C-alpha cells in the first residue's frame, strides 16, 4: 500500500522533487548496519597502587558487536609491551610469541567463551600488567603501541592502537 503518492509527468520532475527533498531534509536515506562489524575499545582498570612505587593494572579490551548477526567464529590478537608483563596473568588467551619489545597474545571464541551478539559489549582478554619507577623512566616503553586486532569470516579485520602511556596512571 502506498499512501499519498506523488505523480510526475516527466523524468525532470522526479529529479527536481528529489533535489528539493534532499535540500529540505524530507528525504533522509539510512544506511543499514552491516551484518558483521565490531567496535573495539582499549582501556584499563587500576588493581593497586602499591605505595606509589609499583602499580598493578588490568587491560580491558571491549568488543561490541555493531553488526546485525551474532559472531560465533572469531579471533583476537593483542600486541602488548613485554616489559610491563613480567609475571603477569593472562586470562582466556594463549601467549603465542615474544619479541624484543612485544608479547603477542591470541584468543579465539573458544578461549573467550562468548558468542558476540548484536549490541552486546564483551570484555575480552583481561591481562594483568604493571608500571614501576624503572619502566616509567623509559620513554621507549611508554611510547610502545598496544595493538588489538579482531577478525572473523566475512568481515574486514578491525584494529585499534594506543600508546602504552595511555593505559596507566603512574
């Protein structure tokens, strides 16, 4: 059923009417959300301040499914400064390799334990780390990137990056 139809005599009238509707806001095209998409947020939680000289933190990587389909087969990779992970606890993930500057940590849906349903934010890969006087005095460590990458079939990879200095308050 089409209510209030508009009749046109020529194609030019159609184009003129469309231009007028675009200009005055009567025609507002909406882009539908893609079936598979996510938003990634990197943050942290302070666990303890340890008298000021040694702080403990926990990384918060939150994945929000902004698409329209549940995501059931996905993977997440995290690159984190190795110097801050000494004796750290890594929850629900697998440490895959270590370089001079970074530890690479991977998790799949099986490690995380959750399907990602549309609209739901899920905290993934909580990782304990620390900051102390020695690390704080090394600008090379503070400028290292923390990088999270999310992938699933049928969707382009998503990536977020923050300098390590933004993930602590020493």
